[in-house]
C-alpha cells in the first residue's frame, strides 16, 4: 500500500436521516473537496478488477461517464451544489422502481 505503516487521518459519517441522505451526492462532494485540498498530490490511479484488468477508467465506469470525472476536477465551491445535484437527480426513480418493490 502507498501509505503502509503510516498514520492516516480520516472522517466518519453518521447518517441521521437515511431517507434524506444522498450518498452518491455526498461522495461526489467529498471527492471534490479532496481534489481541491490536495490538487498537487491527487491522481486517478488504476484499480484493476476482474471486469477491468488494467484498471484504467474505473471511476468513469462506476459513475457512468467521463464527464463527471473531468468536471469534478474543475468545480469550484460555488458551482458544486447545483452541478452535483443535477448529476444525481433522479426525478422519476420512485415511479420506475415501484413495480419491482416487494413491500410498500
């Protein structure tokens, strides 16, 4: 590991309202903050998996496109909230999943 045998600081989330917590949006905001705070040190490293052996573009595959990665590197604090909200908005989600719900 890159930081083996080194003390690494971290954060811990305590979600108090799981219905209102937007985990993907929170993760993108956190990622934007890390990039901004460590711009000179931050790098997208390969993350090899069985489906992506070389590991390149892993974040792009997880998030669904390249645009989010390239834009999040450039977002400033003023633009972050509306842009990340637009990326993660799913206005028709409840209607789309309703036929598949076992319990209501």
